[in-house]
């Protein structure tokens, strides 16, 4: 065996012990860890010929990069929609790395880890009070989940005209409607060969809403004169966490022939709380659903899942079958994930989710959701009470979308956000809402407490009083 490999094999215990201690140090101080890094690392030297071994690699990493790793898994990182990692999810993720399974088939020789994936999907359906007529699988993020779901929708659309788009390409215009789709759904249309501009915008409801105006949707459906369509809906939108009216859409499904997709990347977790579950009412009637796990489920990146109605299983297999490999068998007879989603080889991504759901249960996730919403409301209340800031939209759930008060301060929003993020104590992201420059703070991390909101509002006021 190669010298360096042999040495590391013999010293595995001390190597992993060092990483454990380093990891604990990081997590124990996550609250103090800067949320942005001001340093830029210069590209390092060439690849070493004989290698330096694991221990020296760790030292080199620590000397070069460790200090600039930001606390994005900590309680005051409110940029994008960024979850943390629960302790049990870290256990599951570590074991995923150690077992290093390739999750594909459920029976036959070799790997059986897909059974764990099935089991985890069942737990997720239970958490969400969804019926068992969905099948699901794990992908890297909600972008890939949207891609997977819309890929099956594309195949469904073709079948209406006895066309097989998966086999022969997209040779017909596809009718697609959406009001405020997430950028990743649009990106998926591009990746699917449909084209990112080939969808029609539905009006939003009046009164500072981002939800579908159902009567406008019905008008657009009427104009199709009976042609099928794909409807991309939101639960909730990323700026203001607005939800489409799923009960109304479920009713439309009784009258019209369409594929109903819900992007519930983070907003679907509203169902974990009795207080907010009405927002998702009727969603069990959708054909496909996108759920992110590295957001509100608080497991490490990269983790998301798709749910597609079981009755569409053949469409899904037609879309993703790895059909030119005869040794993999008939995809319709022997279920394997490699015929069911974009990836072929895949890590056991279900395991961190399995661990976290089993460890914290329905009550644990109810707590995480309700706590996040409470934190958003405290920040929202501070903004409403202040002279200096104003909300761009009501705090509907866990996101706060706000800006500096007064029209003349619009030019200062970018600078204010830069200063705020430069404090390294909090991180928020810029947005534009109703043609106004704004700032967005999204609460999905299980660690955030009222103390964190105090730190954040203090820093906000310091910047105001120094300007
Ligand atoms: C974050 C998000 C996505 C994309 O998710 P990734 O995990 O970044 O791929 C899609 N839809 C919504 C509503 C989101 O919030």
C-alpha cells in the first residue's frame, strides 16, 4: 500500500478524534463565529507529489481556510433561507459518510439502503399529514426537486398527445402557468428543454399579495380551449411567504386537465404547527411537491426531496430511466432509484433526515417552526415600531421583508445592508419587492433565540445612529 494511505489507515482513530474535537469547538462557539468573512484566500501552491498525509492536510486546511469558514449554520445567519443542522442530523450525516452506500435498488443483490429511503419518505409523509399515495426520493436541493417534478410533468404533458418527450425530445409548446415561481423552477424549465421564458404569468391577488389570482387563472384556462397545462404553485413564496389557495386549485382540478406542482421548499413546514397548517390546506391533491430538507428540516446540505403521486410512477420511470444499461434490468419490473430521479450513484441522503425525524418527532418540528415564526414576528414588531425601518410586506410566517423608511432613503439600502453584514454578527440578503429595494431576513434555524434578535436590532440601530 502507498505509504501515506498506510500511515493514515493506522492512525484513523487519532485523525477522527482530532476532527471530532475541532467540530465540537466550532459548534460550541457557533454563536460567536463571524457570519461573513472579510479575508480573501490566495490560491495555494501546486499539488504535492507524494502527498502530506491526513494530519498535515488538516493542519494546512486549518492554517489556510478554517478561520474564514463563516457561521452560516448559526443562529443569526438569516440570508437566503438557510437552515442549521440538528445534533441528530449531524450523527446521520457522519454515518452516511462512513457507510458510503450507493442508494439505488430495494431488492436483489448488493445495496439495500433504498429501503431506508422508503422508510424515511414514510416518516416525512407522516410529519406532513400527507396520504400514502405519494412516492418520493432524495435529491441535492429544492432546485433538483423542482427539476425532477417538472420533468415528470413534462412527460405527462406529452402523453396527452401520445408523444414521448423523454424519448423524442420536446417537440410541442407546453402550456405552463405560474404567478410567482421560485427562480429555480424557471431554471428547471431551461434545463428541461422547455425554455425559461416559456411560461405564462398569472396575476397575483390584489393587496400586496404574491398568490395566484384564481379568476385570472380561470380566464387563462378558458383561453386554452381544453388543452392541458402545467401549473406551478407556491407554498410559500421566498420574499413574503405567501401561499397560493390550494383548496381553490384542488377544485379546479376536478374541472380541468392539468399537472399541479407545489414548490413547498420551506413553506410546507407550516403544516408542522396547528397554528399554521391551514396555509397548506388542500395540498394533498397536488401531483408533485418539492420539499427542501436543508432549510426548515435543519439537516446539513445537500438535502431535499420530491413527492410525486404514485399513479405517475410510469411517467417518472420513462423520464429518468437509465435505459441503455442492460445489466440494470427492466426499470418497470425492478424498482431502482437510478431509474427514478436525475442521479445514478447517490449517497444515503435519507439518513440524516431519518435521524432527525426520529430524534425530535412531530413536537420537535412543531417547536422549530413555531419558534422561527415567533422570532420573525419579534423582528417584524421592532421594524413596525421603529421610525427608521418599514415592512415591505406583512410578516406572514418566518420571513421579514423590510426596507429603510422614506423614499429618499432608497439609495441608502444597499449601503445599510453592507454595513449590517460587515458587523459579522448577522447576515441578511438584498431583495427587490414592489419595485423597492429591500432586505430579507429568513428564520429557519433551530438555534435562534430572542437574545439573537436583541443583538440584531442593536446592530441595526447602531448603524442608523452613526450615519
Ligand atoms: C430555496 C428554494 C428553492 C431552491 O432550493 P435549493 O435547495 O437552493 O436548490 C426552491 N424553491 C423555494 C421556494 C426555495 O425557497
